[in-house]
């Protein structure tokens, strides 16, 4: 860890000013000299590992009063970026109307982490790729653009099979983002020019040739809220992992369905643990629309979801696993009591 | 799971609460790096990013500019230290790879520089800014890597004396009615005790005090003195509490003498707190092993031939090896036995003891193979073990001092509900989950070592026990206090125990599960010396005193003078008769068969463990049986383990409460060593990859919802004064096999390579 300046943001204006200040060297965001601090469970961790070396930390927790809403309404849901994972997971109305959200949060990390961590920080969490997190490895395109990728032919059991590039195969590790992307969430962004919104699906960027650029956020911009329209009581989050708790997904599926008289009118399928970014399987969804569910359909959907998957030495199992997880999660969503 | 303390059965002590319970839960227990130091400087290690090669150059400009940096020590300016031999060759060291000696790099994460600064933060920052240029060579990572060498352990490791064999294995196997040949693999594992590998060194003139979590303060004291070239008397190691050891703190690591040397040069106390990932390479670990088992049996299940071949990885310079064939060749009756252990040298740090070093990997192989044989014979696996149960080990024909293996199987089977198992694989399920039941035997050698103790009794009954034992979380304080209270007949609350300090009378290494047997035997003997003096003072003749000392006032439970009524000794009278303020005795106890030099060795930090198969006319082991329920998800293939049940017999149980805790922790670890724990090695560069507690998986509470421990009554008068068999390393043995045996039952798939991950399940 290196010395840094700690600033407490008294309001959102001050926060974006402080974050935007040292503009020149500010590209990409992950290398920005000023970084916002929410729960700190990703940021401080990476600073201790010397992976992130911000000169300034802007503590945005004082904005919690304005930014930690949990507001389910008749036409949708609004979640403040500083709401704690644990509070959202435990919220009765979220559990009822958005089980996929409650479960994605409940099944993430540990109780201690969930009590500290915020929704905004959660979607911005960075990959667990061991080579990224260990600065003694030169070769990491995400950390050192152009240096190569140590994971490609290294130990890559946890790595992605979807959305990879020749530059980077790091998995996006979070759970909650799959629920957001499945439910077509919008993200509200507060910057110098005020607030703007965009589809959550546009927040993360696949690695391509620039794995160091992970989101479309600009320095000086903060996530202030997420919103979702409608209610999704028929939704599930299924997570397969090595141990029963406190463990990232090897493969997960966020499923949301609108079923009437046995016919699927609307379907959402998102995948976690297997892709470089929160992953929406739209081709798979298309197969479900207007259909009645049976096991064979579940199989076809699962196949479609992983049609483009590409495994490496240790992670090929995720393709077969991911398909079974999708099929099972669909089954659960179809049969769940609501 | 019930939290109530277990009720003692026959030949068990009381389930008194832990001596140090309040101190631990309130945070008052002081671990080595909690010790307040006067104006310390802080050390941070820089470790190598390559596993083989040499350092060409350091660029220290950037690091040196960090405010607060005092010194950066590399091989170019490191204090000169003497070498210490490997513990197995009569030295103290766990590795002979001495960092900071030259530019050579022998393994990943080798210490290559130590930054000293005014604060931990400055030291860490500067360490991050140290730039190193290497010339890297291609390292050999493990078994299958190019450039490794393999040779028989016998002849290269002084402690591995023989490959046990008897009869004519080849012929018997050839003609056996039923045969099995199978290979098994176990992974690299790291201890990861909660307490990091810290060390603090403080010089007072020519005297050095080391605060360091150690499982052997006398070994560390003598070893560091040897490396520094000073008298052992000038070194003191202090650690009233150790935050877990599991073997990782049994022998000296190179860090201690390095930090001591730098502290001397700077004339300032130095505190080193390495990181979790550095712990993977600056200490030892359990190396990966490979096994081939051949079993030949009659149709009725009787074994006629057994061969166990094992291979283990070690470092280039050191022939460390666990050689578990000494146990696996003796566990069951079999007239024709053969074995061979080999060591494969790779570019790795030297491995070392890890909780039940030989038994965990070697019994995985044997107990898995037995289950496979039971399947071939279409026989219940418990019955197969019953048929081959024995009172004498087959290699030399020596009798077991006591052996309750089958009693353990019967008790555990009953508690587990083994009778409800339908033997056919894949025949039990519950919704999404396939269910499997499996079992395996466990055993662990009963070992003892010479130990000294000093006990002081005051007129008011207050008692002080001093012994350089170790509280590694096992309950050492508690059982030592109980032993003194029982033997002297004073209330437990009046006993104060002082351990974890090399200025106290020597105790052996807290390893090989010998501590309770050794330290409590010494304490018991010294308490008897005190009793002897007291009784002599008040009895009219020596012979009456001798007689009284045998019978009077010895109570199995903590008791007060009053509770023993008129038969108790009047302390006031005895003290008056003796005319002294306190009665203090020092004594040295050694187990039967201990070598001649053992007391001398005890003082110079050399361990002389006696027991197990190496006793003269007998063989002593603790036994147990473990039962596991696994569940395999049909869809995700996730593997969970809702129930672990173990029954154990280990001679006298000194305290059922602390014993249960050991056995419970063992069962959990045993499950973990089958399903979770494995250090991943990047084959290309021989580096550990998942070197942190998020990625090196250990069980969380949700992984172990049901753990049941049963302790059987067992009396054994042939082992040591207190009649206790070590059980700290008993319960984590065999569990890995029980898990795989249960997985076979659940899925019909035999898995012979650990750890088992969901991707290994094919259903
Ligand atoms: C051992 C371990 C296990 C874990 N397991 C899981 C798991 O199973 N599933 C899972 O989903 N997660 C898991 N996590 C990750 C955890 O959920 C995240 O670390 C946490 O959600 C991050 O939130 P935070 O508020 O602490 O973020 P911080 O660490 O404060 O911030 C994270 C990043 O986001 C930026 N940031 C924070 N807030 C904002 C904002 N409002 N706008 C823009 N940028 C912002 C920060 O600058 C930083 O770069 C695990 C973490 C650990 C350490
Ligand atoms: S996968 Fe991505 S993050 Fe990991 S080493 Fe390769 S480039 Fe770096």
C-alpha cells in the first residue's frame, strides 16, 4: 500500500469534484489517481496488494443518507448505490417481488462483507484473477496493458468461457450484477453535469483489446442508483460453488420469467461466474418466448446460452456446468410458488 | 449439534472449561506479535517472483526514498549466519535453503530482501518499490515436470530407516483369489494457521528475546543460537499462546535468525509481520503425494498380500519425507507385505510436518483401497476390516498395547445409522441430491518424549506449574492444570500454569501428538515428588510414607482437601514439619525405551520421540472409525457433507471437552482435505497461485452442519505415566478416504485423486 490522501465527500458535488480533479492522467478509470471509497472491501484489498495505487481516496459514505434508498414501488424498484448488500437482501418486499435480487446478494461473499459492502461498489468489484491480484506477475494486460496474459495458459479454473478475448479471460466475479442485467435495470450516474441514466447492460465492457477498461464510467462519475421497472416475483438466482458459503460462483444463472397459463410471455436469462462481464443470454431468451416449458426446451435454451463459449485448460468444465445450471434454474423458476 | 460438554466415561478426566477460555474470548490472550516492544523498527519481506535462477541486480533507489526507511537488507549486506542442519539430520531447521546468503534462488517466494522502517506501512510501501532483475531458469514444479529426480527415501532421509516388508508379497499377490491395484493422489496443502509467521526480536545486551509462535521453543532457541553463533543460554523464546501451528511451527524457519541478526546490527527491537501469501513460501507445507496400492485377498476377505508404494515431493537440497508405510503396512493382519517410499526432488521450498503428516496421505490410499476391495468382494466395508483386525502388527509381530478399532466402528456405525445404508451405489437420494454413506478407519501412533517440569506448592494450596510446553489451541494449559490439581489434590482454581517460554524446564515439540502424554507425565511425576516430601515429613517412617503416597489423597477428580475427609494430608502440618515456605520440585520424565542421551537432547532442543511402531516389544496407536454422509447435486454436481461422525479410543481422555474439540476440528479438517484444500501450482513457473484464504478453500460453518464425536473408554497401562494416547492428529486421518468412499456410494464413481471438485463428478 502506498500513501494516499483521504477525503470525505460532504455532498455529491464535492465527491465528483474531488474525483474529477486530477483529470490529466485519468484514463482508464481503473488507473484514475482518485477513487471513490464505499465499503472498501474491494478497493482497500487491492490497495494492500499494490494492485491499485490511487493518490486520493474520496470517501462517499457521507452520501449514504441520500443514496441508500431501498424503494419498491407499484411500478418498479429503486435502489441507492450506497445501500448495503445485507440490507437489500433482508428486505421483505425485495424477497417477495425480486427474489433474484435478494438471493444474488444473500448468496454472495460473507455476512461481514455484506454488512460493509454497497451495491455501487458491488457492481464495480474487480476480477479475482490471481495473476491480476499478484503484482509479482508482469504479464497481465488488465494491470499492465500490452504485457500479455499469465492466466491464458496458467491456472485458469476460475476464468471465463464467454466474452473472452485474446488479451484477457478474467471472470467478472459478482452475483448481483446478473440480477440487474436480467431485469433490464437502469443505472443512474451522477457527474459534474448532473445525473444521467443508461441501461445497466451498457455499464460493463468486455475486455476486447483493452481489458484495462472495465466500464463506461468516466473519472468524476459515480453510480448513484439502480432502477428496475415492473415486479419479478417469478425469478431465481442459482449459484454453483465449491463451498456452501463465502465463495464466488463457478457458474450461476439469474432467471426471471413472466408465465401466464403455462406460456412464457417474457424471459430473462443472465449468467455469472462464466463470463468476463455481467452476461445476458439473449439468444437463449428468444427460444423461451411464447413457449410452454419442458425439459427439452430447458436443454435447448442452455445450449444456446453457451453456444459461443470457449474453454481453456482448467475451466472447460464450466461450459457443461453452466448449461446444467441454466436448465435447472429455469425449471425452478417455472415451478416456483408465487 | 449440542454444545454441552461431554460427560466423562470411565478413565476420563473432568470436562472442565478451558483454562484460557476467558482470556481468549475477551482478547486478553497475548500472542507473540501482541507483545509490546520498546521503540521497535518494522520489517517487511520481499520475496522472489521466480522459483529458480539468480538475482542480477536490485534497484533500491525508489524504495530507499520512502520516508521512514532505515535499511534494506539483501544478500549483499545481510548479517552472516551459520548454517543449521535439517531437523532430521540432527539440526533444528525445517529447510537448509538459507535465504540472503547468495544471489541464487531455489524456490518461489524465497526471501530476497528485508526492508526495515519506522512503521509497518513505510516498510510495506518500500518493499513494494523494490525492483529486482533476475536471470530465470526453467524450474521443475512437481511430479510430472521435466528435470525432477526420483530416488528411494531409504538412504537419503535419516529418519526413514526401512521400507517395511514381510513374507513374499509377489507370490501371494500372484495367487490371490481377489486382487486390486489402484493409484491415489493427494495435493499440496498449506497449514494456514490464523497467526501469521511473525517474529519479534529484542536484544538486551548479549541476550536475545524472541517472540514468535512456535511449537518448539527449545528447538527454536537452540537453533537460532547456533545460527547466530552464540550460547543457547543467551536466547529466550516466548509465546504464551500460539495461534495454531498444525506442524508449521515445529522446526525453525530461516526468518528468525535473519531478523535477530538485523536487530542486533541496528541495535533495535524488530518486529516482522509477513503477509498471508508469504506464509506459503517462507514456512513449510504438506507436499503432494502419489500412491500405488496392491491388495490380494481370499474370497472370505482375508488379506494375503499388501503392497504400498508412495512417492512424495521435496525440495532440491532436502530429503523431507513422511513415509506413511510404517503405519499402512501394520494396520491390518496380512502375512505378505511389501512397500517402497520414494522422494521426488523439485524446485520447491522444503515441505514439512502438517497435522498427521504420514497418515493423512497414506491412509487415504489404504482406506480407499480397502473400500474398493470390499466392493469387489461384495462385502460390507466394516466387516472387511473386522476380518482383518489384528492384535499384533504383521511386520514384526509385536502386540498393540491396546486396540479398539472395531469397537470404534461399532459405536460410530450405530450413531451414524449405517444400518440404513442400502449398499448399492446410486441407490439413495433426496430430491436434487444423491446421497452416499462411507466410512474409513483412522489411527495415529502414540508418541511420547522426555519432558521436565517444575512445580511449586504453597502452604495455602496455591500451585505453580512451569514447563516449556505449548498452547497451540489444543488445551495444553487446561490438561496440565488438571493433572497437577488431581495429583496434588488441590482445587483447580489454585493452579497457575506457565508455558510457552524457553526459560522454563524443557518440554518436547508440540508435534506428533505427544504433548499431553509427555508434559502431563512429567507434571504428574514432579507432583509425586512433592507428595513424597510432604508425606515423608509427617509420616513416622519412610515405608509408611511410601505407602501413604500411593494411596492417600489421590483423587481422579479435582478435589479439595476436605472432600477427601480424614485421609487427606494436612498441608499446614507438613509445611511446619518441613520448616519451609514453599515446596518446589523439579523433575525429568522419560518414556520407557527412551535413548540414553534423551535428557541431554531435551535440553539442547532435539526431539527424541518414542512410540508408535518404534517401541521395543510393543506397538502403540490410537484408533478411530469415521463415517461420512455426502450429498451430490444431480444438476450442479456440487458436493456437500452434512454429517461427519467419528468414534475414537485414545487411552485416558484427560479432558473430554478439550478432546472433543480436537477431534471435531480433526473431522472437519479431514473432510476439508478431501473436498476443499489444495494449493494450486503454476506448472510453468513452479509458483503457488491461490495463496490467500479466499482462494485456498477451508470449510466455513455452513459446510459442516453436523459433526458428532464419540469417545470410547479405553485403559492402556503400557504407554506412559498418565496412560494417554495423543489424539490431536487422530481425527483428520482417514476422513478423506471416508469421503471418497461415500462419493462412490452416492455416484458409483471411484475418485482417487484429491481434492474432489464438482468437475470431477461424472453422473
Ligand atoms: C473474500 C471475498 C469474497 C467475496 N465473495 C463475493 C461473492 O461471492 N459474490 C459477490 O458478488 N461478491 C463477492 N465479494 C465482493 C464484494 O461483494 C465486493 O467487494 C463488494 O460488493 C464491493 O462493495 P464495496 O462497497 O465494499 O466497494 P468498494 O471496495 O468501496 O469499491 C469497489 C470499487 O468500486 C468503486 N466504487 C464504489 N462505489 C462506487 C460508486 N457509487 N460509483 C462508482 N464507483 C464506485 C470503488 O472506487 C472501487 O474501485 C467478495 C469479496 C471478498 C473480499
Ligand atoms: S485474465 Fe485478464 S486479468 Fe487475468 S492475467 Fe490475463 S489479462 Fe490479467
